[in-house]
């Protein structure tokens, strides 16, 4: 959500994914995808900057989560990525009887 101000000073949040268009005529008007029009005190440039900052934070958080996930995999012994597939028959799951399963502690 981005926080914007009404002309009377009240603040509210808008989901930037629902903004279809931002106009400046002379007030700044946000048109949502359902046709709702919202008049805000911020300039068009300010609204666009807030939307861009919001999206940048989401992308940065996604990158951080991917890095954390990769670090977690490497922190568990035996889960390091392997070159190629060494499973002779991917349709036949490993079983204890075949000796393909091992106990991990």
C-alpha cells in the first residue's frame, strides 16, 4: 500500500496494483481499475515515486527471501545442489529395501 492524502488532510492507503492511471488536472486524480476516481493532495510525480518505491521494496524483499532460501539449503548437510540427475529411474521412487534411502539426523 502507498499512503496518500485527501485534499482535507486525511490520509489513506491505496493498493498501487489497482491504480490504472494518474492524472494532474490541476488536482491529482488516481483512477483505479474499477473506475473509482480518487483526488489526492500529492503531485503526480510524488504518487508515481511512491508507487515505484513500493515496487522496488517488493523486488528487494523477494531477492532477500531467495537468498535466505538458498542459504538455508546449503546449511543442511546433504542438500547441496548436484550437477545432473543421478536417479536411474525417476518414475520409481527410492525405497529402504533398495538401499537408496539413508537416515538423516
